[in-house]
C-alpha cells in the first residue's frame, strides 16, 4: 500500500501502524500507534502488538474501552494502559531486590517504583503528562495543536525536568538537575509516492555542563544552559508496495555559544519499513549503512554486507528494529 493511501486511511480510522523506528527517523509521531508514548489517550481504538526483541506491548479495544499491557524488563511487575476514548492512564510498577553494589560487599536495599502517564484532548490540543518515582527520572509535559502558518500545520510544546547521571559523569559530581523547554512547528506534505516533513523549533536548556550525541555517533558540547534553534527535514518514499525508505536530517544552532561550546551540530538517520499486510517490520539503519548501500547496491542486493576491519565480522545493517502485528 502506498504511503499516501495509508495516510488517507489514517485520517479515517485515527491511526496507522508504525513504530519508534519510523517516528525517530521521520521526526513526528502523529498518526502512528507510537504516539501513545507522548499522548497516552492516543491509545484509544487501536488493536496492535509489537516487540523490539527485548520487550513487548499489546493494545486492544473491547466494547469502547481500550486496554494495553507491556513487559520485558526484569524488575517490571505490571505495566498497563487504559482509555475510555476521552482520557487515558498509563501505569507501571517495578520492584527490585537488594543486591550488592559493584566492587563492594555492602547490600543495597530493594526498591518499589511507579510510573504514571495521563493524556486527554483539551480545547483541541492533545496533552500528555508523564512522571516516575525512579531516582533522577524526568517529569514530562507534551502538548500539540493545529496551526495554519506558512509551511506548518502543527505546533508542539514540551517540558522536561529531572536529574541526569550522564551529566554527572561528565562533570564528575553527583546527578545533575536539568530542564528543557521545546517549542516547534512542523508541516507534512504529500508528494505523490513520497511524504515530506519540515520542522522549525526553539529550545531552552538548563542542563549543567553536558554533551549531546549525534546520529553519526559523535558528540557536541553545550555549557550550563543554551538557547537553540532547531531545524529538521525528512522524506518517506514508497519504493514498492511493501517497502518504504525513510531519511531524516536535523541541525541545531547554538544562539550564544561560550568558549569551548559548539556553534552547531547535526544528525542524520535512515530507515526501512516492510509492510506484509497485518505484519510490519521497521528498522533504523546503522550509521553509514545507507552510504554503503548506495555506493555498492549490487553487493547488498546479493545478501552481503560490509566487513568490519577490526573484527572481520559482517557489519549489522540495522541499529534497531520493531516488529508489529495489527488486527
């Protein structure tokens, strides 16, 4: 099925089946089942199950009520979703036993933690809230509404605050508190066999000295706080009725870089989607995999891949994948 036909169907039934391995590349989640991760009420009306190899999620609707269950983590006791079509709750419960800390005989006490998500539509805006009792975990608020401005049809807002062990590792101290505010707009355009997205946004960060990773595995450094302008672009093109190619690119500009900070940094990603009717496989390609495929396509068409110069093993084509089933 061509992508433009999928989008028409999505407008009719309220969703289409895709995963994080699609939405991370194309840059938006609206219309996909993975939208429920930011806006829990978007779970309503869906019948889908998916796995990424180490976990699973199943969501279905019965008599107007939607239920969902997830699992996979060793300490996960329950992880469920519920929606009545107007608002939705996502609840998680995890329990860890007491274990010895690395390199020490001291016993670490067990812990019980909770996750909570809530979502609903407010005055035409999708609103989602999430929090956890896990130490240093983030509290998030997401909002999304429609607009009609220039090349944009959607406006988004997100706020996140928490503590970061990664920031602590870089600074050499305890967990560093951080907060991020993102305001953006994006537009989705139908170009026949392809669909394009262009986005423009503003970010204000208060992270403590930290570093951000980019899509090619590199790092870019920001200081105690930064004001950023973000642009992103993606194209999803139908190669055949059963295969889509996705390419995404984003660039971030630091509006007031201090000494030692990067003025800008970018990331590039690519992925493939295979549609087998009720079954769909989405994969995010390894950094550089698309370059290698385009540089030597016949090599890959014959089932081969590049060889790692260090290990001598065949390099993986996919960095991650998600297998979905809909009914």
